C-alpha cells in the first residue's frame, strides 16, 4: 500500500522524543528493544570517518519503493544503499550531521544516529548480522562504545534493524550522550532519504540543541496493517439482509516492492468465520471484524473494523398461493433504491417487464410443484426469494371435487385420506418439495377412504396429488 509520504518532499515528524507511547508521524515510539550482538560479525580496524562495504543485506530490502540487496555502513551512523547493482562506492562520509534530503552524491541513506562519532581502538566496535528465516529475516547493524569527537569519556551505543517482512526500520538507542567540546557533537540526525534525494523523513526537533537519549526505540513503517481492510458502504441484499462489504489488500509493501499474502480467514469478535478465505467479506451482522493473512511462514492480523448494526431488510413475496391455469396473477416484493429484480417461474409466462419489484404471470397448463421466484441484486450481491404455490382443481364438468381430508395432520408418516369422491390408491402420488416421488404402502378401507404409510419418513413438508376424473387436486401435509 503506498502511503501519502511518497509524494512529499520534506516531512518533519518528531515532536518530543522523550515522551512515552506517542506517535510521531511515520516514526513511532515502541517498547525499547536492543538486539543481541552475541553471534554478530565484528568489523576490525575501524577508524574515524570510515565507510565499510559493500555488504550483502541477506535479503531484498524494499526502501522508498526501490529494492536493494547490499549496503555500506559508516562509523558516523550511516547506512547507505547505492544503485545500480553492483553497488558503487558512496561519496566519502561527512562527519557533521546534515538536514535531509542532503546534497551529497545520489544515494539512499538511513541516518540511524548520524553525528561526529569517533571510534576508540580497541574499545569501539561495529557489528553486522542477518538472522532469521525467509520471509522474516532482519539485518542488525550495531555501533558499540563509540565516543563523540573531543568527548572521549562518554560512550554511545545504538543500532538499526531492517525487517524483510514489512520493510520497516527500527532504531534502538541504548545511550546517546551530549558533548559540549565540539559543536557538531551537540547534534544528531535520525532520519532517511530516498535515492533521488527528493523524499525524506527526518527528526529536526533536536537539530540545534544537545541530544541525549537513553533506552528508547523508534519504528519507521511504510505499511500500516490497520489500512489493510477497506470497508465499503455498499448496501447489499444478501441471505440475512443488508450487508457491508469488506475488502482486504493482500499486497503488503510499496511501489515495486510487494509481497503477496493469502487470506487465511476472517474473524468477528475474535471468532473465526468458517470458509472465509476470500479477499472480500460480506459483514452481515454488527461486530468487530478483522482478517488473518499468511505467507506460508508467518501470519499477520489486521486492525479490527467495527460494523454497527447493518439495517435488516426482510424481503417477502406477496401474491396468491392458490392458482389456476390460463388465469393471470400479480406478485410483488420489497422495492429498494439501486436494486434490480429478475423473476423466474417454471412453466409460466411473464406478462410484465423484468427489473421491477412487481410481476404479472400466467400458467397456461398445470405444472408439478409450481413456484414463483425473484432474484434481487444490487449488481454485486444477490439473493433469491421464493413462494411455493399450488393449483386449485380444473373442472371438466359441473361436478366439483369434494374437500379432501388428511388426518392426523401433522403425522408421523401414517395417516388417512378421506373424500366423498371415489378414491383409488393407484391414483395417489406423494411428492417432497424437491419433486421426488415418495413410495408408500396403503390399505383401502372403502371407496372413499385409504390409509397410507410412508416408506421414507423424513420430517418436513409433503404434497399429496390426487388424480380424479374431474382433474388433479393437490394438498399438503407435514411429517414430524
């Protein structure tokens, strides 16, 4: 994610480095940490105003939208990246502190405590170490027991840590003392600039006064995990009503330095949402949403996004339940701004235009399990709402089919059918809501009454279809 600082020339970001727990723009004070130098490589024969390198970083480091794999380090507290590769030697270091961006040769540089430091042999030391496993390696550069020029009695200890995973830079300052014997030792610069020398982030608060720091760490981070989630204020019709769409940026990095992460899952109030491994989530209820990302070796969690009570839209279909062939019927559903409607019915003819919350239909003939459906969409998310229908009898004579009785209803799969018309079991059909014919056993009690026993007893709604000479009659019963 490219943050806004890429596009400005100067950023003066520190206000009071002695405060605790404050945020200084792109530099953020974090709990103090000083990485061990026990297994680090020590550079010998270091001298005043010396620069050493190039050294391999040990991984590709993304710095101000450019990738680097080697660096130089100076005893005055500078880390320099030089392009093109292979790296060219930087200009000789200048002992005095400089305001960034500087006017030295074109280079990318980190001032991890730039001042006029003076190594005292053999006490002063310079350590380098790359440790960890990809993609979580880090380069640690430590300047140990150096004094400031003409202040040989005050030792200073500081280090810079470059993180492969997110391209962050951490400044660990164990001790930085003051010196009144040499004007340049009063000052120090904590900051950095890009290769073009047009973008810089720097602390200028202490540029004109003595700088004294003890046991403090600052973090410079280009990419902020809270910015990974982007809530979009779309009102979407989904299975439980209106939803808020959340999308996540899985490309962590900046410019040409990007790392692809995979969505492991989303969480609501810390509880994993099953099968939520897509980069888009429809938040269908109020709560605190965050996302877990992984790259095969490590995971990161985003800052939560709070969704407050998305409005619930209860869509219903209004219209006749009982229908007859050749007659027209009108059905309506909830209207909504920005929504489209697509109507569907098996064996029917649509008499109105698509795209509206109202539709007129006609069934030319009888169909099995008639149903009217409407697909409601806002162009991104959709939901289908259904209404189950049934046909009233089609009379072929003046005689009307008498009422059919099913008892008990509900039942356990054993029930009796009674009608005034002549009833034959072979004219009966039992159908479940999917249209599957259910087998049954029967006992003919008399010409108007039959006892049925279902062979397949699954709780739910069933349809009884009776084939009379006058037409087909359909009714419902429930097995519980």
